[in-house]
C-alpha cells in the first residue's frame, strides 16, 4: 500500500514538474516582457525576492529595482511590491549597506527584509568544490525562501542566486508560491553567458541580456536593450 501511495505521489509531482516547465518555456515564446501590463482593476501588489551579489551586481540590481518601482510609466503602471526581500552573501557587508541606503531613500511603506546565506561559489573556485558549497548554501536559503514565498524572483548573476532559484522553482512545482524567475545578465557580459545564465536558461521564466550578440547564445535569451548604465 505504501509503495502504491509513493508511486502515485511521484507521478503527481512529476506531472506537475512537466507542467511548470511547459509554462516556463511556452510562456517565454508568447510573452515579450517579464512585467506585462495589467488593467488597474486587476492589480495586486506582488512579493519580490532579489538576490544581491558583490560589487557591480548589487549596483545593477538596485538600478533595475529603481526602474521597476518608478512611478507610473506606460510599462510599469501596475507594478508595486508589497514586500521586498533581499538575500545577500554573509560575507558581503557592502551590498547590505547599499541596499539599506537604497531603501532609506525610497521612503515607501513596503516591508523590507534582508537575509544572509553562505556564498554558493567564490570567485575562482573550482566547479568540483562548488558542488559542495552550493549544497551547503542551499540548506541555508530554505528558511528565507519559505518566509519570502515570492511572486517574482529577480536575479542578475551572482553564484549565490543559484540555490535560491532552485528552491523557489521547487516551491512553485509543489504549489507553495508563484515563483516567476526573472534573470537579467550583467552588462559586463558581452560575448558569453555567465555560468548562472547557462544554468537558468533551463528553468527561469525570463533570461534577459543587454547585448544583441548574447541573444544568439540560447533561444531562451531575450535582448531587450540596455537596462543599466
């Protein structure tokens, strides 16, 4: 009896996984923007989770958020965040300071949370040892992602984002959050995709690049112009 129940549960989860992957890839072919226009009467604030990397990654992320939360434009008149939850590496105090300064200047009533997890991969770390550190980071991100239960996960390249993206995707599969993943490749990536992008093309809802030649790297990549300066 237990074997039958387990088999049925596995079949249900596998079917749900295929359905979510179909959503990701099919919607990618029919939607041209990660923030589609919504009539005001249907508007609901969304829960945002963002993963900040060190240095330029955080600066670019905050520029993206400035544009996404700017008031009203023809493309984002219905975008508002009920919660902005940030995840940063536990050794990256500079990113935390930048985020706190950014949120102080916003002067909104949005609930803001900053959480820390270990880095999934240090700069220059071998891919083999990265497997172990990524699993370690994955375990630490679980309570923070469960708390956030994001409608949108916004990431732009740091290795720390991969464990978060994986867990958000799993929560989406089991129906615990909407978890649409929007990946924006760094402006520094001109000719080749980062390792994060090469992984996320398989299950992110949108993979956006800022150089036209990068769009040829994968059919999942969309060139939408320069988003940051």
